C-alpha cells in the first residue's frame, strides 16, 4: 500500500488527541509514531472525558485516539459524545483484541476505525490514522454537501425535478409536490407530465426533453403555459439541462420551474389598463399630458398637442414649453410646474390666459398634480388642460351684460334711495341739528355765567361735550347718507398721501407714532377726487393712531402690481374689481397695534360697528371710507399683519387708463 503523507492532506503536522487514563499508553504511541518515517504527528493526552469537554475539538486535533481499555461505561459515554461533536475529526478506538472490541459491537458504527493492540504491526499505526483522517474528512464533506442540497431542495420555492431518459420523474422537491397538489414528493416519482397535465402542455414538454437528451443542448428560461388535469392554468418559466453520469453519458434531464402566474396576470392586467388609458387619452375632450422632472413631455395626447399648436403628439415628446411659447410665458409656466413638483401639492381648476399666434387670447382650465415613484420621490407631473376660450368669451359677454343691468338697476335704486335719504337728512337737519344748536348755545352761555359753583360748571361742560358728540354723529350720518358729487382727475396718489400726512403731522407727534415712509416712485396716475381720498387716508391714519395708545410705528407704502391669475393668492372679490393683466396701484397703511380680533374681521366695514367704548366713536368712519373707495372703483381690505402684531389697511386703485 502506498504511503499517504500528511502534507498531501494538510501542510501542517497532524494533531492527535489520546483519551486514556493509562500514562504508559502515551509513551507507547509516541514510540510507534516516532519510529515511522514519512509521517509527522504531535500527540496530546487527556485523561478524562470531563477535561475533553472543556476544549473545542476541531481546533484541538485532527483525530481522537480513544482507549477502550478504560472503564467500560466511560468508554461508551466517550464514544457517544465524540460521535455527536467531532465533525470532521476522525475517531479511532484502541482495544486489546477482538474480544474486547466485541463488547462495543452495538455502537461501532459511530467510529471511523479501530486498532487491535495485540495484532498491531510495525508502521501500521500512522497509516491507519492517516487513512481514517482522510476518510472521515471526505465523508464529512459529502454529508455537508448532501445536507446543503437537501436544504436547498426542501426550501427553494421553485419546482426542482429530475427525470430519466423516458421523461419520468426520478426525484422532485417539496415545492413541486405542493404546486401540483401532492402531499408527498414520492407520489410523483415514476410519473410523467402526461399524468400531471393535459396533452396541450405535456406533449411539448416531452418533445423538449427528448431533444435535450439527443443533442445535449439546454433549454433556458422558456415561458410555458401549464394546464392541469382539473382545468387550472399556471404560467411558469422553465430551465432544463441534460443530466449526466460520472462518465458524461446523458441519463436524463433536470429542470427548475418558477411560477410566474401572478406576473403573467399582472402583465395582462397592465396591458388592459394600457389599452384603456390609450383609449382615454385618444378620445378625451381635454388635453392630458405627463412631464418629467425637467418639464419635458413624456406622454401627451393629440388634444393637448393641438392646444400647443403642434402638428401631432409625437412631435411634442421630449420637448418643453420653450418650444411652443414665448420665453416669458414658458418661463412663468415652467416655474409654476417646478413649484408643484417641489412642494408635492397639486392645483385644481386654474384659469390661465395664453396669447395665440394670431394675436388673440386662448383661455385654459388646468389641473396639475405631482407624479411620485414607489419610493415617494416626485419624478414629474400630470396635467389636464381644457380649452375654455369660447366659454370664457361667453362668460365675459354675459358678465358685461349683467354688469350693465346691475349698474342700471343700482342707478335706479340709488336714485330712489337718494330721494329717501335726502328727505331723512333734511328731517335730521331740522329736527336734530336745530335743538342741538340751542343746547350748545345754552350750555356755552351758562358756562360763561357760572364761575362760582364747580359742580354746576362741570355738569354744564359734560352737557356741552355730549351735544358736540351728537352733532358729530349727525354730520357723519349725513356724510354717509347724502349723495356724493365727485370730480375725478388723473392724480399721483403719492401727492394726495403727502397732503394727508401734512395735516396729520401734529396728531402723529402727539401720539408718539413714528412714520416710516415707503412710498414707491414713478407710479402711474389714478383717477380720484382729491378731497374724498384725503378723507379716506385721514380716517385710516386716525384709526391706526387710536390702536397705538403708547406709541408705535406707522408704515405708509405704495407700489404697483399686475393682476396675474386667479388662484389661492388672488381672492374672488379682487377678480370682480380687476381683470387679469391689469396694473393696480396699491396703498398700504400699516400700524403696530394689537391687530383685529378674529370674530371682528368680517364686521369692520359695517355701519355703526366699533370696538371703541361708547362715546369714543360712531362706527361710521370705515363705512364712509369704503364707500368712497367703492365710488372710485377700487378695493379696500383691513387684515392682520402676518409677520408681527398690528393691522394692514390695503387700498387698490385702477390706473387712469382702466378707471
């Protein structure tokens, strides 16, 4: 027998572990091993099993030499323990003779080899140890591979199978048995596809396998429709290979099939949805489109292509609005799209006006929503745009007609009201002002005569102040109710504000209010009645001073802005006063007071509404102010400041060319 040197299995010397209570046995073994050339061993001796359990066997040695000449029960326990924990470590038992070996016949299957001390020949020991180590390692490797293969077959969700040359199953895994309704894999052994499927699938599968057997060419990733005997249909992707023996002869086939029924159904559903979507896109009465993150069209229907004045939808793919609109309009629209994609919030029913190539206007009703991927990241935008040009023209014409009717009706009503208010004003002047004049004259006369009695003098002074307050109320009521004659001339609003501020300088200084002048320059003129607008600014400034009893800041600001579009930042009231594209002159008077309470927001312009205590105001100042602004076809709002405490009165005037 040729020698097998340790270096053929391991470059390092073999480590042997002797489990024996006989000290002399270690010396004997060392003697036998050292007298043998070509082998290199190191021997470690442990006396008891308890000590052995303290070590990790696989890092300690390559083989264990168990002396069966120790106590019989200890020897049995050692064999069982080592057989369970040794792994690739060879277990070799040393016994005296066959009689002693026979005592362990029931568990001899657990050991890798045995050596009889009485019949041990010179040089036999290292050879037997070497072969035992090699055999144990090979068996361990084979067992590991078998366990791995079994674990793979038992747990892989795909159907794995092996067939002979007649396409009969020789081995299948659990997944295949479960897929085709069999409780155990063995129930399929010996059967063919004709026993599991209808001929529609079985015959092509058989033909494929016979071709593989005859040619040796594999079948990779074929999609197959499997119709079971009970009528159920499954879709699988199949790979089949030739099965060869150790000589390379084809002895059958092996294959793996993965169910793609859900994927196939999903694909069919997707195809139906795609066809449905295409039908909707092609026949929708609105323009529908999808843009990527760079605002390039990736989906667009013919209706929207027509809105862009493009030849066809195909010509729009990959392009942006810069290819169809003027640079200004394109930049504005693309910035709006970017805002939608960045914020992740869509918009609904935005009305937009677009100039056409022939100089006319096209009105569109647009809704846009951001497009998200599976990770929640915005990857584009979906939009629906409907051409409402004709509806808008009809609406504008209808509004113009209604406005004309409303103005006519209001003129008739106002004329009748003026008659009534005129009679009321005359009655008030006759019935209230004359008695008040008598009271005032009488109180002043008595005050001039009464110098000695302080209590009487104080009472007379209170009467005089009350009469003056009543007189002021009558004047404000007459001012609110009486017809107004206005003389409108084109005026720089800054000049009118300057006149009002000049009259209010003393009031501002007395109230310790700091004026911050932020009036813009080169404002377009507005058509106003100077004296009436003076009254507006004075009322607003006095209101602002009254809410800052301990002093503060008063900001007067003027600027222009352009009416862009109706949306979340443009109120419906504003669209009633101004048209998209109009230039508007804005005046803001901002105080640093306590602001307006929430429940008072909708009442500030109501006649006789006031937050002041009784005797401090009539509640007609803001009503008169709004009435004057309305007569100038302007708009006034009074809201709280967003940045800090205080209120902002904002007046919007049409420019002279639109007034």
